[in-house]
């Protein structure tokens, strides 16, 4: 069974969209999306520097657009399940037919702006902890006032909180944690710091007309398969202030019988986690169009189950 997944914020790098715009029709599609959301996606994906695309209001729609563009380049595929990490859940909602591409991008544009506004209230951030045992790490984070915002599995938890709290974490790592790595994000996402964004996103969601998923949609909230479009959208709204349980998503992939996992552009993060947590599952990250032929071969080998 093929699982198609979409990465979250922090996966973007300067110029990563450049080779994708050379594909037939890609530049026109990006131009249309840019007009629909009032953001020059081509500029930010090809010319902007790291600081510019670190801006939450820019990074989030840019990532969703890249995911949709690279998935479309694969052709007509039928994954057995789809999922996304954090903002990648909106990309996955489009994969599942819950939202059309334009609606997904309009929603993520509003999400990015709302989360950027919430992040501006207090100086906050996120750091990945490599190694350690969750049973030891989580209580240690809570002692420092931090939230385990992403429980990613494969020995990785992402802590979120104020910059002072994250500095204290650097000085006082949980037992077994090898390294603390600051992420390229501009706020403490998936924590109570994002509560103002939940209200803004709930209002934006009122304009949506979601369809029920056409493929299994695995939710960050608890790793469950969600059957209705209304529930998918409800979870997308609450997700901005709730932890991402990617560990539970991967457990569901395993329970569903996943044999192959393809991560759309800018891929790499989720395939890295899957290689450690899902041994035996073949993985491929779409980084540039040069990866498309190999991805199509995997798609041909693994039809939906």
C-alpha cells in the first residue's frame, strides 16, 4: 500500500521551487494560485532568501503549493492513505479531495497570517530534540514550561515555548538527548501560544464546503483515519494549538499495511523519520523533478489497498 505524505514548516529552503517551475504548465499553475491568495509564490520559491521564506505567512502557502505541484507531476495516482505533518495536513486534505487546490491555498494563506500574528505577541520558537526516551523527555519539557508540540517518533520530539524556555532547554537537556536543534520557524506552533489563530481559522473555515475524503486521511491529532470532510476541517482548525502526533500517524500507516511512502516536495524530513520507525517500508522523497521517474516506478508497483 502506498502512503502519500506532505511535510511541514521548516522543510523549505531558498530556491527549492525553481526546478519545478520548468515542468509543463507549472509556472501557469503557480501564477494562478498566486493571484488567488495575493502572494507571489514564484518569487518566494525561487528568489527569496532564507529569512524571507521563514516568515510563517509566506512559508505555509509556499509549502502547500509545492506539495500540490509535485504531486500533480506524479500523474493520476491512487494512494491507500494520505497524511501531512502540521501545515502539510492542508496539502493532504487536497490530496484526499476534501478541499480543491485553490480552497486549500486560500485556507493556508489565512492560517499562515493568523499564526504569524499570534507568534508576534510573544517571542517564541521550536527546537527538535534528537534521542532520548519520551517518558523521560516529556516530563522534563513540562518542568521547563515547554510543550512537546511534535511527537514525531523515531526518537524525535519537538519542544515549543518562549525563547527563554528554549535557552533553558539548551542548558539543561533531558537525559539521553544527544542534541537540541533550533527549527526554522517563527513561533511556538501547536501550543497554547497559538490560541488566537484558532479563532481566526475557525472563522475562515466557515466559508469552506468540504467533501468527504476519497482516500484514507490520517490525522495528526491522534493518528486516526477521518471519514468526513467536516471532521477533517474541524481538526485542521484545532490543530494549530494542539500537538502533532506523527508517531501515531506512522503507527496507523503500519497497521494499514503500508509498503511504500512517498513524501512530496520539499521532501526529506518525513521519509527520514519513516526509515527509522517503519523498517521494511520503501521511502522516496520528492526533492527535485529528477526524483519523479523513481517515484512513478514505486507508484506503479504499489496500488491502493
